[in-house]
C-alpha cells in the first residue's frame, strides 16, 4: 500500500490489478472473488452508488477478472478463516483471519491476522 500511488491506494484495486498482490495469494482467483463478494455485502444499500465510483469504473475498464466477478453479483458476508500467503522470502505462511468490531463503534472494523501454529 505504501508504494502505491494515491489513485491506487484501494485494496480492491490492488487485489485485481497489482501483480505483487496477486503473487502473494496462491488461491488468487478464489480470494479475489470472495473479497469482492464481501465488499458487496459491506456496501449493502450503497452498492448502486458505489457501482458509479471512480475506482469501480476503472476496474471495470482495466481488469477482465474484476469485470467477470462484478457481473456475477455474488454477495458473501465476512467469515473468519485461514489465509495463506506466498511471501517472497518466508515462503508459504498461514494466518487466522478475523474481523473485530467494537460494541460502541459497530461501523469500525479491525482485521487481525494471527499466525497459525506450525
């Protein structure tokens, strides 16, 4: 994220356009589609407005995998799960992936990655 230009500092953009991010995800096709489905679930009633957003419009123009996933209209809520990454130095690493929401700020989410033993 730190090396991305201001117009590219969007996780959805990076997942579908950045070769480095794609290489980090050995199950990129599944993970990218799931990420978009979770994005749709979070957007809820704002999804129609977001469809007209600059980042979505750019993704529709430049990424065929995004276009295909966007047209599927798949919606899926977040679930805790194991995430696997292919790190260029450390090799394959596994984490538990959880999302926490403070009771007094349910619209705020904290994503936590905990290393899997072994």
